[in-house]
């Protein structure tokens, strides 16, 4: 009897672990990274300053020069918060859209879920930080 219970518990734990693995593949952090064939654009009209923090969005869309867009492709809008005094960025949300522009999924990182990063010089993130903070 104890053996059966142990087997059932292990089977349940393994079944529960599958969604966690699948979730990591489509985590906000993974979706915020542009893949080959995509282009990223800073949306200047989304820049808004709140004290020392500045919120802004970038869009990740298919680059037509990369060829035909895959049928399963989903464009994304990625929201960041920049701390201009500390020169750091923090990912706060990712929106995934269907081909008609309707929001399919929204991944929001609650406060404290992501650590601020200091972008390396010359990276795309560093350029965004300089532009939104006016440096």
C-alpha cells in the first residue's frame, strides 16, 4: 500500500513538473529576447518618467527582409523600467499578440521578481537606457 502511494505521489510530481518546464520556455525573460529574423524597435511614444524611474516599451516584430514570416509567429511588446540615476533596466512585462494584433497573453513580473541589470556598453539595452534617460 505504501509503495502504491509513493508511486502515485512521484507520478503526480512528475506531471506537475512538465508545466514548469514548458513555462520556462515561454517565460517573460525568454520572450523579451529577439530571435533571428526579428527586429526590435524602441517605441518613443511610450517613454514616461516617474521620479527617477522611466518606463518604456520596445516591440519585437518579424523583419520582412528575413523572408516569409512563420505561421506560428507572435509579435511581442516588452515593457521595461529604467532607473536613470543607477543606470539600470528592469523587465516588467511582455505582451504577446496574434497576427491580427489582438493581445493573446500578458506576462507581468511583480515587483521583486526581476533584478535590475546594468547593460553592457554598446548593447541595444545600453542604447535604450541612454535614449530614455537623455544621456
